[in-house]
C-alpha cells in the first residue's frame, strides 16, 4: 500500500517525542548505581596479537564470556538474564547518555565491588571503532551478540544517514574489530525480517531481500558483511533473521506496545485516543524471550549459518487491537475508510463504567505514522530452524497479546486479568520475570 505522506524530513515524529517525554522525567529523578567498567586502553601490537589473544584460559573454571551490543534494549535485557542463568560472564556495551538508559537491566545490576560480579557494562558506541576494538581485545569474549542498532523502521526515514552509520556500518566496525583483534569469538548478527520487504510471504532463508526502508537496507548491508567475513576470513559469524518479537519490555513506540500501553492508560482514565498508522499491515509477532534462546542456539552450532526465526503465523495491526481490547473486556467496531477509519466501543464490561461506554471513539488514524514505503505482510517459514536448531515457538499470538496487556495494566496500577502473567511465568522462562524493575526503583527513590 502506498500512502501520500507529508514531509517528515525536518519534523520530530510524535513517537520520538513521546518516547522522550515518557522516559526523561523518571531517569532524571533516579540515582541508580551502574557498574561501568573501563578497561585500560591497550595498544594492540598487530604482529603479535593473534598469539597473545588465542592463549585464552580455557580451564573449566573460567566461565563463558559474552559481549552484548544493545544490552539496554528489549532483546539485550532478556539475553543477559538468559546467559547469566547459564553461568556466563556478560559484558554489555552501553551508550553515554545524559539520563539513565539502563531501566531494562537495572534489576540484574550487580555492584562490581560485590563478590563475583558477572555483569559488566562498558561505555561505547557503534560509531566508535576504537572502543569496539578495545573492548573485544580486552574482554576476549567467546560469543558476541550484536543487537545494537537504530532499530525503528519509521524513524529510519527521518534519519537515514544515521541509521546507515549505526545499523549498517556499526556491524562492519564490529566485524573488523573482531578480525583485527584476532579474538576467536563467535558473532551473532541481529538481522531482520524487514530485509524481505516486498518479498511474498511466507519468507524463508532463500527468499529475496527487497528492502522497503533505510533501516531494512542497512540490515541487508550488515547481513552481507557478515556473510562476507564468514566466507572471506572464516569468521564464525551467523545471521538470525528474526521476525517481529514483542514483550512487556518492548519499546513504547513499536505498534504492539503502543497499543497495550494506550489501552491500559485509557482504562485508567489517562488517555482518550490512540492514533495509529497502517492498520492493515500484517506481521509475524512472537514472544521475545523465546527468540533470544534461538540466538543462543545459533551460536552453539558447529558451523556458522543463517536462520529465519518466527512463529509462522501472521496477523494485522487491527487484529492486535481487537484482541487486546477484547481481552480487557471491550469490543471494538471499525467504521469508515482509509484515514477516516475509527475504532469505536461497541460494548464494554461494566468494570470500565463510566470510563468507557459504547459509542466512544478510541482509535483514529494519523497519517504521520504511515511510512513512505511499507512492508505489507511478513510471515516466517521456520522449517530450517526447526530442523537444525530444534527451535519452536511456544507462545501463540493470543497469548502474547494477553501477556502484554496484563503487564501494561499492572504498570498502570490496574488489576490485570491475570491470564497473560500466568502464561508468561509458566512457559519455561525461569530466568526472567519480565519485569521492568525501573519502575520499582523509582518508588524506592533510587
Ligand atoms: P531495541 O529495544 O530498540 O534496542 C536497541 C539497542 O541498540 C539499545 O540497547 C540501544 O541503546 C542500542 N543502540 C542504539 N544505537 C546505538 C549506538 N549508536 N551505539 C550502541 N548501541 C546503540 O531493539 P530490540 O527490539 O531489542 O532489537 C535488538 C536487535 O534486533 C536490533 O538490532 C533490531 O534491529 C533487531 N531486530 C529486532 C526485532 C524485533 O522485533 N524486536 C526483529 C528483528 C531484528 P539505548 O538503550 O541507549 O538506545
Ligand atoms: N510503530 C508504529 N506505530 N507502527 C504502526 C503504527 C504506529 O502507530 N500504526 C501502524 N503501524 C504498523 C507499521 O506501519 C508496521 O507495518 C507495523 O505496524 C509494525 O510496526 P512496528 O511495530 O514499528 O515494527 P516494524 O515491523 O516496523 O519493525 C520491527 O520489527 C522488525 C522485524 O520485522 C522492529 O523491531 C525492527 O527493528 C525489526 O527489525
């Protein structure tokens, strides 16, 4: 679908603004400790390096070491918990920020002065090759999970050059730092189903890449750099081509979280309308904690390779809205066409009297959320992952919606339905409680 789009080039999007407004006040109020470690800057002797760094102590006492870029993001936070639960020592790259940006990992923070800390955070940026090289050389990780990126597709149209720098070239910087350091780490690249773009569904490892955004084009470049380093330099570098995955920790401006947060805010009487873009886009939405288990499995293979990870099911944005509202006891009916389409309350549980009543318009279209070029439909063919990794999704679309609604209701101070929380706790994710301890910490005055 093509949309007439107003000029986005100079204007901050509402989503960007909302993110800033939502996050900043909390962070400036906090004073949480963060364990930042700055390894000494070593001069790397090019001629000697391979010998030096291949002498890694592999005795059984020494834990596996992982370096994660994007550790403060949705996936990075779950992956950290998962790897810590497996006994890894985890090192994360975090960006210098004038306000705290570690809310997803604050609850697993360990003061480096405590005995046996296993989580270390290091300042750095994917635009800074020197620090990437320095960290790899000094940490000597066994595995690198490269999750850091400017990851918002819509925003990539506003800042295409920056997106290329971080999402595309950032991967090259990391691959090159790894190669030059001589460290024999396995590298996971967070490739994306967005790379398939206009390719017909279902998409597998052999589907063509027809990217439809600066973000997708940047990821395609990064994908091919990974393959080139694998083939040219025999690097153990693998692509996980992950379809959309969501959770209570999903960024607030991605559509699923935007919907579940808005729903909770509406039920709490704190938001009147939800403005969305393309309601008909279809995505293969899965539950994020399962996807980082796939990442880990990809790096446990004997040989590097590329894998599609998804659920195999596809649902529209409108379906997501319908399911979320219905779980909360609100039936939505859709009226109007195109930008005039509206989501209206058809019926509501008496629990929401008098906050919501039949006839209330809750959802409207704002063309600012349309993309100049859209990906209409994504649906994964996960045959290869099933066969080679033994990986299967365990959470259905309906369950995912319930999980996200429950956690956002909890966050908004409302009594959640409870089914979603029970599902998330009973699906075998013993290493996480999906919390954003950030909010708890504010109440503690940290
Ligand atoms: P996310 O929540 O947006 O997290 C992105 C991470 O990258 C954050 O930790 C962010 O740090 C970091 N980052 C951004 N710019 C950076 C820079 N210049 N230098 C260093 N770090 C930087 O993303 P996610 O959902 O966890 O996704 C993880 C990765 O998988 C991303 O590469 C994404 O593109 C890819 N992916 C995601 C999905 C999905 O559905 N979630 C699907 C396919 C692929 P700050 O916290 O400081 O911003
Ligand atoms: N964000 C957003 N906001 N998307 C909306 C809205 C809205 O108000 N209304 C409709 N949509 C539609 C988008 O146009 C898109 O078709 C779909 O909802 C999903 O959008 P996002 O949740 O922003 O995710 P994405 O599919 O563009 O990108 C995510 O998944 C990729 C994997 O396919 C990101 O996590 C990427 O980093 C990831 O690679």
